[in-house]
C-alpha cells in the first residue's frame, strides 16, 4: 500500500510539472485502473484505490492550487477493456493520468493510448520490461519492479546456490513471456540451462498437467513465471504432487507476502 501511495504522489508531481494548460479543467484527475475482481484483485483492487485516496490526503488534497480527484475502474485483465477505458478517460472524462494497471498486456495497451494522446501513465502494477524496452513511451514511468529485476534477483541467486537446470511454468501473456525470457537470460549467463517450459492460460485452476511436465523434466528448479492467484494455485498443487519431496525446488519469481499468508508455511516449503 505504501508503494501505491508513493506512486500517486509521483503522478501528482509529474502532472504538476507539465504545462498548466494540459491539466483538464480545475481538477487534477487520476484514474486507478486495475483488476477489481480477478486473480490480481488482492494485489491491487480496491486496496489500491484506498491507498490513492490516502496519498491524496497526505499531499494536501491539491497540487498547485488544483483539487486532486481519484476515480477507478476494473480492466478485467483484458487489453481491449483497459484500452477502451483509457480512451474514455483521456478523451471524454478529463483524466490527466492513469496509475497502477497490473497485467502487462493491459498496461501495454494503455501505454499505446497514453503515448498517442501525450498523457501521463504511471505503471505501478505491471512488470513486463517491454514497457520500458521496445514499447517505451516518453509520457510513462515504470514504478515498483520489472521482469529484468525479478529475473536477476531470483534467477542468479538460485543458480549460484546449485539450481542450474530450470523448467518454466509460464503465464501465457505478456508478463509471463517477459519473465521467462528475462530469467532465462540470467540463468544462462550464470552457467545454468533451461530444459523446457510450458505456457499456461491466465487464471488457471488446474495445474496438474503442467506440473507433471515439470516433474518429468527432472529439472532441479521449476520457475514460476506467473503471479497472484496463478502462483498460489501452482504452489499448492505442486505440494500435493510432492515435487519438493522429490528433490525439485520451486522458484517463485514474483511472490508477495500475502501469497505466503494464503499458502501457509507448510505448503510454501520448497520455495
């Protein structure tokens, strides 16, 4: 929540630094766009909206004498929905900046809209490094983490600890693809090897067939290139299959403390 509050303050400062003529009306309007009802709702959702309101209060409710207003919407983890909301907000509703936007495929769509309209987009929820790589925008800032940082932080440490063969269970969208790609580069740079991977649809309930492939690979490390509810489900089911007892380690590449609380310490063994 603290990061969300800092992100809102940063957005207000970015808008403040822009030409006054570019602020719509007499109100600085910031849109919190995230997953309100799906697998990432616990990581953002209404909690991010409340954090934004707290940040506005911390900031004194105004910037350069203009009132700050927070609005919010659910992008449903769908790029077309997120892009449509962004266009509506920027073109018709007077939104000056969009913030948060977990789900990298949605964030990439929103960034396209923001770039075209020269509007501020502060990315505090999505992680694909493409947002500041091949799809970068002069009006966007990527905040909190990205897949390069995540891959380096976990991948290099695990390989150096002896986990030199990997199999990836990868969420089949922009974030998962980028996380597998960037972690693979780190694993290989440190002398490790990727023996295989499998793509899994977003918000999957049953990971059994994917875990069986990972188990059959005999890789020392199963890299979880996913997040939120997908990470929780894959770890729970890996425990049921006894992967840790069989000598394989799970490398959660984006795990939150709330995920560990949901799993419990017993289930989280082997991470």
